[in-house]
C-alpha cells in the first residue's frame, strides 16, 4: 500500500469518526448559538426549526442569536452586508431588540420568529413592527439604534468571526461554544432530533422519546 493511499484511508477514517461525534448536554442544558442575517432565505427557513425545538425543549436549551453572518467592513470601517442596506438596517434592529429582551428567552424567540417570517418587517418594510409585537418600547429601540448600535455591532462581529471562518455557511449553529462544522450542518437539517437525542441521553432532563 502506498503512502498516499494509506494517508487517504486515514483521512477518511478520521473524518468518519468526527462525523459520528454526538452532541451532549452541559449541566442538563444545551447552549445554541445561531449566526444569521436578515435577508438570508436559509436562515429564514431554519427559524421554523428553532421555533419548534424551543417550544419542545425550552427548559433545557438556551438560544443566542447573532445577527451578522457575512457582514464585512470597507476600508473606512463602514458595514457591507450580504443583502445590501436593508440587511444592515434589519440586523441593527435585531441586535437592539435582542439586547433589550435580554433575560426574556420566550420573547427573543417570538421576536426572531416574527422578523424571519413574511413580510419580514425590518428587512422588507424598514419597520419596528416585530419589536412592538413583543412589547418593546419603540422609543427605547430607537434610542438603542442611535446610541448603542455601534457597541452591539462590535460584539456581534467578534462573536461571529470564528464560527463563520470555520463553518462558512448561514445560518451557522454552534453548540455549547464548540465550533464544529459537521455538527452545524447536521443541526441545519434536523435540529429537533439532534437536540432531543442529546437530552434523552441525559437522565436529568426527563426527556425519554424522540420523533424519527
């Protein structure tokens, strides 16, 4: 057997082992960091999986939304968003609303479900309709956009940098702060079952059965 053939087989074996790695709970919970951007159809479609999974297992999962994705800066430090200025505006609104809803996970999921569903209020209509629908004071949202947007922007940029570099797909999904490209794609195609299997393997969660 040639060295090249052996190396190829070794690579495939290592990849296969990595692909079989399983998600596990940490103290009975799973932290899910979801990187997205407002104009992305894949991210919008994935929101229905988040909604369902959260409704089923909210006691055992924590979801962190990071609106940034493929946003970059030009030579003057100005943002260039994947889907143009409407994407930049909507992501700014997302970051402010999520920050104002900190500590209210139900409201955060409700808010993002609203924004990532037709008519995509912030992205398509440049409106704060979804913020209003979850009880946010629109004066506070506007104040955040005027005063805190740059700080929240920098935080999102930092949080998204390593996952985007490693996974290079939107939405990316990171579990328990461990960046794993294979796990992210598995979650994209079936978040509910991936989460349920992990919770089922931890007796402290009380989860016993998962759907196929």
